[in-house]
C-alpha cells in the first residue's frame, strides 16, 4: 500500500501529465494528440511512479487508484460540486463537463497532493 507521501507524488505526476499532454474528455486518452483525462492521468502516473511487486501490481494499482480517486471526490464535494457528484463514475463526470478545463483538473490534483501531505 502506498504512503500518503507516495500518493501525493502520484497526484502531482498526474497533474504534470495533463499539463504536458492536455485534457481529454470522454476517453482516457486521445491517440492522436496524447491528451489524457483525469482518471487516465492517475492510472498512467501510478504506472510511471510506483515500483510495485509484479505479483501484486494489479491489486496494488487498483487500491492506489481508488484511494486517489476518492481523495479527488472528497475535495470536489467540499468545493461545492455535490450536484454533479451523485452516483457512480464521479470524477469522469466532472472531467467531462464542458466547463472543466485542464487547469481545473491540474489544480484539483495539486490540491489533493497538498492535502495528502499535510493531513
């Protein structure tokens, strides 16, 4: 299981990926442009940053992903996005809103990283 510091590093890595590649909506990644969505960036950052035991990689990656996704959801709720966050697939729904920008997603991930390291 990843420490809070490691989770923060992954969140910052995901923010960096979106900053480099751009924000994708409705898919994990755009093959042509390389743009990536919030969940896609988290998944890719987990692969790039963690050095997980190959025998446990799928379980560990899923647990890490779910912990980071939940941290994003908690922050979005506190910031007043509760109406869009009802039901499943919460972060994809927010990511895919027309008004959600790459800067919004990057800021969310950076705030999540800061919270993970300071709480």
